[in-house]
C-alpha cells in the first residue's frame, strides 16, 4: 500500500507515520503533506492508495483537496480525520463517496479497522478490474482467431493496446499441460511483449501483441526458449507475425498446423508451419479435425474440413464418422441425429461437425460450470452464501443462474447447499469434538433450533438422536 498523510500538525503527521509503520507491514511508501495544496502535488508525483486527510488545513482544506485529487487519481481512497464532529463535514464526505471518518484523537483500534476496511475495498476493486481485463482479453483473442475479424476487435485494440505494431499466435501442445497460471508465468519469462493465453486439455494458445516490428528469427528464439522451459514433451507451433489484425486468423491456423506437423516428426519441437503435399498430409488433417471436434472448437473444425474435404476419400469419411461416434460415446453423448448414410453432401458433413462440436462444448461448459459452482460452495457454504452471491461470481443473472443450476445439478440451489451443510454436520457429529450448538454455527446455521428442524426434516431424526445412535454402536 502507498499512503499519503495530509495533516498540518507536524507531530500528528509523525505520530501517524510511526503508527502505520509499526502496524502494517505491507505499506511500501508513506508521504506527507502539510496542507491541501501540497497534498495535491504529492498525488501528482506518486498516486497513493490511501489518503489520511485532515479536513481543517490552511489554504485549501481537506475536502477541496479531495475534489482535486479525485480528478487526478480517481482510484485513491480516503480516511478523513477531524477534530470536529460535524454533520456538515460528514455529509460532504458522503458526497465524495468517502465512508471512513475518524475524530481526533483517533483510537488505535479505530484507525486499524478503518485501514482494513479500505484495504478490503481496494483488493475487491483490483480483483474486479483483473476479472474485467481477463474477460476483455478472452474476447479479443477469440475474435482474432476467426475470419472475418469483427470490428469489435479493432475497438478493443484501440482502447486496450493503442501502441500495437505487430503480433502473432503460438500454440503449445503437451500431454500434461500445467495450470493456466503456471503457463502465464513461464511465458512471461521469455515473452517481453503483452500476451493473452487460453488453455484447455493438452493445448495452450497464446496471442502475442507487440509495440514493435517482429521478425521470424526473434519468434524462433522465443519459441525455442519456451519449448525448453516446458520440457521434452512440449511442442511449440508458430504463426507468422502480422501488422494487420485481419491476418491474425492466418497466424493462428498456421501455428495450429505447425504443432501437428512437429508432433509427427522426429527431432524438431518448435517452428513454423511447413507447406507439404496435401496427399501426404491427408491423414494428419483428419486427426486435426477430430482434435478440434473433441475440444468443441466448431469454427476450427469446420474450416479444416472445408479446406480439405475435396481430398478425403469415402473410406476416410467413414473412418472419420466412426471416430467421432466413439468420441461422443466416451463422454456419454449420442450423435446429433445423423447416420452416415444421410451425410451425402459437403454441407451436411459441415452441419454434422458443427452439431457435434456444439454438443461437446455444452458438455464441457456444464462440467466447468459444475466445477466452478462446487468449488465456490465448498469455500463459502458455511458463511451463508446466497444464490445472488454465486450468480455474481459466475457472471450470470440470478434468474438465469437458478435455471441453469437446476438443469446441471438436478436440484435447486437451496437443496444443494442444505445437503452440503447437513453432510458436513453429520461428519462433525461423528468426530465428537464439538457441541451440537457449535456444529450448527460451523456449518452456517446461526439458529441452533432451526438447524435441528432442518436436520430432522432431512434425516428423520434430530441431531441429538443421530449422535446417540452413532455412539451406541
């Protein structure tokens, strides 16, 4: 945290500085200002996270200084300090969105509590900004992977990366792909430009956006370093760098093709797409399409099929169909209503591939949705989590979330939360380390009588009776 103390009394400034230094180890810088004008100048030099602002100061007072500082650095948070318990001051502070107001001389615990509340607010905002940025990045990369590149991609680039000059895609393929955070950390060690990563199954796709011209030699050096860092089972396919955004889908598909080629060869594990004879590449293309179908990547699968359909024999079409059928069966999914005898035209095959991709994508989204929801419930069910809380976490409206939840889990949100709490309650009762009242609070019920009624409704006996039955055995 960076702190600014704006206080006209020297001794009070120094006392506050010492107090903050003694009680908060995460403070990285503390600056001081003797009046409102000086506080404004300090903010221009180094924007603080938190400002302790005395209201009554010579010249520009605290509230006037805040109005100017908010214009310079809107993200700063304020803790007002005043010797006057005035409703007018409090009302003006509320006008600026300030919630923390300490009367001199402030008690130590009051100051600590104020800082903790403000710090929590800052952390929440930082998290929200990071989540918002991640969503923008995901949307941008998705639009740069497919033709035609939509206008929204140009708008995002203008706002997000105005200094952009050139960029490219690289694809990492591994049997055991690390978590996305690990991938980002490793890439950051070798890529000096802004990059966006998406990872799933055995593949990570990285879009690199630079503020300078890139050449093939630089790309190969980066790819080699990345491949060595990830290990022997890693392959890194490169697409060429382009300045025009509408060429990015070409870079992506070249990187994707390069990975498939590298895996089929002995020796080199990084590099660009090599143009080879279609006849020799035919079986590889079938494998590529199947891989895209398996991931639910409709656009990539259909495009690959359209690009290669004229060189596929009837036998390869048949082999392709039964491999997709087996793939769907492995996920307990049925084919989307087509028998191979009905697939007579190129358009019918493309439609069949699209439907299979959509089915698999919905299946994976349901699994991901279940994982996200289950993890959140496991973390917060003891704290009285609501449907609205988790809907906001997932990024859905409460009504839509409620409907999706029931479809995916086969029960309502309340039923699942209740089941989770009661299951934990039975586990704690069996351990016999806490009283039933304590267990009630531990699993999220703040009224032991209500806990007892819910428990009895679902288990046909009270918690006490359940406890007695366990320890009779």
